[in-house]
C-alpha cells in the first residue's frame, strides 16, 4: 500500500513537471547553432586582461580566506553550544535548530541581502560566506566534539591530569584532524562559492565574468572562465594533499 | 610492609541492581592480588571504586592511606598515585608511543607548563628509561594506532609506570591478547611492579594466569567476595565452584 502511494506520488510529480513546464522541444533545434556561435566568439581567449584577472582572483581569495576565518571563529563558539556532550539538551537543540535555519538560506540570497545592506564590493561577499559557512562548520565542529572517545580522557583523568591537560593531550589530538579536514573542505567550498558571488555584486572574479558576458566580450569571459577552472583544480589538488596529511 | 588499601562494608548498586555487596578487603603494599570471577561479578566496579571514579557507594574505603569520598573524585596528586591499566588500552591514537607514555607524567608536572608542551628533563629521563624497560624504545616515534595489540598494551603499561604510581590497578589487562602474548604482558606488568615495590590489583577472566602471577586471589561473584586466599591455597575445585556453582553453595565462602 505504502509503495503504491510512493510510486503514484513520484510518477505524478514527474508528469506534472513535464506537462506544465513551458518546455518547447523545438528550441533544442535552434540551440545548437547558437551555442556554436557563442563558443566560437570565445575563441581565442583574450589574455590581455591578465592583470584584471589577477585582481579578481586576489579578491576572490580574500573573500574565501576572510570568510572562512570569521566562520571558524564563530563556529568554535556555536560548535561548543551545539555539542550534545558539553551542553544541556535545551541549549544544543535550539543551537542546532538555528544552525539548520542558517544552512537553509541559499548563499546567493544572503549575498544579495548583504549587497543591499553594505553596498557593492568584497565586504558583502565576506559577510555572506561567513554567515553561510558558520551554519555548516558549527555543526561539523559539534560532531567532532561529540565523537571524541571517552576512554583516553578517563585514562588521563585517572593519571592525575587536570582539565586543561585533558583538553590539550586527550581531547584536542582526537579533534584536531577532523576540525582541520572540515575547515579545509569548507575553505574549498567557500572559494567555489565566492567565484559566483560577483554575479550579484559581491566582489571577486565573478563580477568580471558577469560584466564581460553582459557587454558581449566573450573572448574576455573565456579568459575569466579558464582562470576559474584553473583555480578550482588547484584548490582541489591542495585539498587532496592536505586530506592525506591530516588522517 | 604498609597497608595499600582497606575496604570495609562496601556496597553499591546500579539502578537497583547490586554490583558490590558488603566487600571487606585489605592489601599490603607490594602485594599482587588477582580479582577473578564470572562476567558481572563486580570486578571492574571494584577496581573503578579503588581508582576513585565510582560514585554513590556506601561503606568506608582507604587507598594509600587516603580515605575515598563516595561523592567526590580524589585530588590530582592522589589520582596520580594510583595507576590504572584499561582493558581497551585507552591510548590517544594519533599520538606517538613517546607522547602517550609522557601522558602518564601529567599528574606529576606543572599544569600550565605541560599544557604549553614543556616537560622537565626529569620527565623525559623517566619516560626514556621506562620505554627501555618495556622494550618500546624502538617504537617511541611510531603512532600508537599503527601498533599491534600486544605493543599497545605495553604502551599502556609504560604510561602507567611513567606515572610513578604507588599502586597499580589493571582491569582485564590481557583479555584482548592471545594466550602467549597475555603471559608476556602479565610478566612485564607484575615484574616491573615488583622491581619498583608497587602493589598490583588485576582482574582476569583467566584463572590459570591469576594463579601464575598473583600472590593472592580473591573470587567475586554477584558482587560478593566468595573466597580470599593465598594463590597456593586456591584449588581447582574452588575456582570451578566460583564460575559454575551456586553462590549459596556451602563450602565456597572461604574468607580470610
């Protein structure tokens, strides 16, 4: 009975989406030549704008670095509040609900609000990244605290270690790799996300891509896109290397 | 010889279920005592009490001439006087052998200096000498999560010795090891303790190992002491009754 209802809902949803969305299959036929035209105008990329690219890249990196830094600082605070082992249920439950609400707001919406609040430039980007990343990192940090094995801590306590010593030599060594891995992962996400923040005016290389596309300078847009691809590949490489180091 | 521990009329229950009942026990320093008995007999609970980590018991308990409080854990230096070896080793996996053994010194060092990574030359000398005594010097720089079970238990013993305890409590120290290794590890533990004049209380599921290494055996069942005798007086029949007979059976309760 349950399965039948599930299938009916799935099939119904697909049918509704396919039949009511304004999808004209005829447009597919025209898309090919247009796409070809668009791509051919991107070749060859215009590398004379390399200085602008470096500036945009630097701004994107600044947004990602500062956004991650502020998110880490806030997440240590909220992570402790969201930890089941350290806090009373009413505190960690309400903190986790707040963090879930933060994560539910799309980044691009936060960025638009921030641009409205503080104007164009990297600052709204940094604020948006900080806000969004705090929602995720705090949850990760809380889980890192809650997953610390109790046995070694009891052993240190039994050996006469103080609370500070237990934290330094029992809890921190267990938490550090998890926290470092999650932070590096979040930094990579922040970098990718800050690439597109420019689209809503929140600084970075995305702003250049937006400007070039709107002014039909596709060969310059191609250079900016290539720069983004290279940056993402480099950050993936760095992340992979760091992950191996911290396990 | 001085008295290492005295327990009088100790009782305790977990949510209404009796875990220790009217325990009376004393032990001289330097003595090696084995607590044996079936699962759920109260062996680990008794050791946890002696380590000052059990709450809510009744009776009077004194360990190394300090009276234990049923509601308050002992002070830092008192905790350092009693070494505890855990069944599952309880090592910090990502730290090296050396760092884990150095963790045993934490109760003996200046608090904030050690938090910032500073340990005295004496601390390093003690750790170095214990690593040699326990044949761990070559593994000093290896992370303990890369060691075998036997090596990890040796690290746990070394950490306990680094603490310079006056009494060692070992909870099933060899239950995770194969028989040959178990014998070697118990030999190391009791040998090093004897060399240093430290008393040892260990729990075990394996009566034959207890008979080989302990001076005295205490049989526990259902939270009660069923017998307390010098090792050479404990017969096969007594042990068999402890594990397979009824606790109310006559002739089983031979309390010294």
